[in-house]
C-alpha cells in the first residue's frame, strides 16, 4: 500500500451546496496503534458514504494528513468513518467548522 502524503486533498461533493460555500481545511491525526486503510467523510444527514477518500493510500500511526473538504462550511456536521488494518470500524460525528482537527486514538 502507498503511504498517505502529508497533504491530502479530499473534495467532498455535497448535493445542494451553493457555489459560494467555502472549503474547510481539516487536519486528521492517527494517534492509534493501527494503520487507517480506508477513510470516508459524509454530511451527517446523508446515508451514503461515497468512495474511500484514501483511495490507494493509508494513514500510518503517528501521521497527520490535511484534508480540504469542498463546500464544508455549508454542512458543518460531518460523519467521519475510519476502517483500520484489522477490520475494525469507527464512526465519529464532528463539527468540521468549529473543530479544525480530529485525532483518532485507541
């Protein structure tokens, strides 16, 4: 697997987001002991996760990636889904407008 570069740009397509919506720069840190092999972000009121935003990459323990979420300022409540190397999954709902970073811990 390829390692995730420190700057990861993740455009999220959000239906109904006005063109004037501002992008949100978001920092994701893996403070767990496992590799994140898949990562998804979706507006909290949507039922569809969409595509794996890491694509062919991973986020190893101790690494941080910066994501740009297109139009995120119009949909602040966002569900983050993490799939770990051992198959465990974690879902967290975060306010990406009020909290500019998220740290996944064991």
